[in-house]
């Protein structure tokens, strides 16, 4: 799935308590991609790496630097997410639900990434299995995703406006 959608899904699912909660869940929803591909694009901007060639569609994974593959494995593993989530819960004595936006990111990526380009290593490092899903950029995935996000945000924002304290009904 595209990075903006991950942030929006994280925000709507786990950040509805407050603005701060929303932006935290939004940022955590973006984090797995920022911490893998974001580092690559930063290196490209700084002139430290060559950009992947998307001019003919999805580039071969072999053209992506190895560190991106490793970071992708770490940030897109539900096992790693669950370990960190439980560790933070244990350390703070309560669940930090905004962090669950990371888990949602991983779970949404499982069916929306194919073996053609960065299938999601959901059980890494325990198992190397990856589901051969559908590429998120196909209209059959992209259009329903944006439509559902638009409907959910319209519903959420309409409820928020109606429940503003001190506002006459």
C-alpha cells in the first residue's frame, strides 16, 4: 500500500482519542516505509545512492541496495512489531495503542504486496514465508482503498463536528 494510506489508516484506526494521538498513530503508520525506503530516497537526494529505475514498471529487487532489504524485513515483520508493542506495554504498564498502527501497516501490506516487488516478511525472523499478494498500485486495490478512507474520514469528521463541546446542536 502507498505510504500516505498507511498513515491515514493508522490515524483513523488508532489515533481517534486526540489530535496528538492521531498524529502519533499517523506517523507510526508511515514509519515502516520511512525507515526502509525513506532512507534510500534520502540517500538518493543526498547523492549517496542511485535511484531505482521505475521507468519500465517495478524495478528488479536486485537493484535495490541490500540495507533496504534488511530494514524492510525488520520494519515489516509482525513478529518484530509484536515484540516491541509488548515490550513497551510492559515498560509503561499500559498498551500504547498508537503503536498498533505499525502492526496494521504490516498486516495491510501482506495482501497488497506481491513476490514481484517486496512481498511482506510477516513472520521474519522466525520464518521466511511471504504471501504473494496483489500489487497495491492496481486500480482494483487503489480505488477501493481511497474510497474507503474517504468514507471513514467523512464519517469521523462529521461525528467530530457534531460532538464539539459548547457547540449548540
